[in-house]
C-alpha cells in the first residue's frame, strides 16, 4: 500500500507570524517534520501543501516535494484540514492519475516526533481497514465533565454522563478518563477524504502518545521546544516508540 506524508504549511499564521519557517534549534520549524517523514520507511513520498512561495522553496531545500501551491481559498484563517487534504488528493488524481492508499498528516508545528512512532501509527491504520482514520491522543489535563458554556444568564454543561446527574460535583477520580487530540499524527485512508468528505470519517482509531511534544503556536513555545530538541534522547529518533497503541 502506498502512503504519502502531507505537511500543511500556510503562510498566514496569526498567533506566531511565519512560524512554519521560524528557526527552531538551528533549522526551519517545517524542516523537522520533513526530515521525520523522509526517514520513515513506511512513507513513500513527502509533500508540503502551502500557499506561500518562500515556504515552498524552503520545503524543497529540505527534501520535500511541493508539486503545487495551495489556492488561497483553502489557506485562510478558517480553512480546515479537510480543505488542504482534499485539494492535495484531487490535484494528485487530476494531474498524476492516482492517489495514495493513505495519508500521514504531519502538522509542522510538532518538531519532536519520533520516526518509530510515526511508523507505528501508520502500521496500525494499515492493519485496520475497517477504520476510517487514526488520530493521536494523550491524556487531557482538564475534564469536560467540569466545563461549562455561558449562556445569557445560566451556566450549561458541556458534557453529561448517563446515570450521574451532577458529574461536575464528583471527584475527578470518579469521572471517565478523557483524551486530547494532540496533533502529533493523523493517518487517514484517502477514500475517507474523497468519499466521506471528511478528514476523519466515523470510525477513528485512537493512538495513545506518551512522549514529549512541543506543538509550537506561540513565541514562548519555541524556547521550550529547543530545550527538548537539544536533549540527547531527542536525536535518537530511530529508538523504540514510547506509546500505547
């Protein structure tokens, strides 16, 4: 089965301008994701989808393919992962005559990925053809059972639990464990995007991550990521993944 990595990198980041090509531990942020994808044995191609000529040039310098520039209507502040993925797949179909079986979606804001972990995530989806996609998660720091929306006057529960009238008044230890989608990796069958018009589908495999992460969106997160990247274990990307599948 053919798997390609797609790395999205639009030019118009607001929270941290030009973040995808900001220098992080000596190289552009996007280069960390490109290098991980290029070294992963299960990934056949590494494609960057961007609307920005400078990002495209830097991506090519680090070994990625940039066969197209993403149209601006799919690269705005409110554009979704689906917009980028669907455009990439339809471009490949219309211009190269074929699409891959699956996509490893690697957001460039995460420079700490391990090759072995990416490989394991891909293998898990490929071994489960009944799934629509796989999404990485990690234990959430907060529980939705103690969260609220604020209406005109009254608080309203975000999440309810069958059989428990007031979960927000229960000890945290009595509430179900919940997990946060951490953006480390998504793996998606191409058919999910093209046939279901979704970047996840309905049957989503969980892939539990238990290793350091950075996910850079703000200025102060660069320094924190650089500390982790300069630790000896961060360079041992071919080591065994520390995750629970």
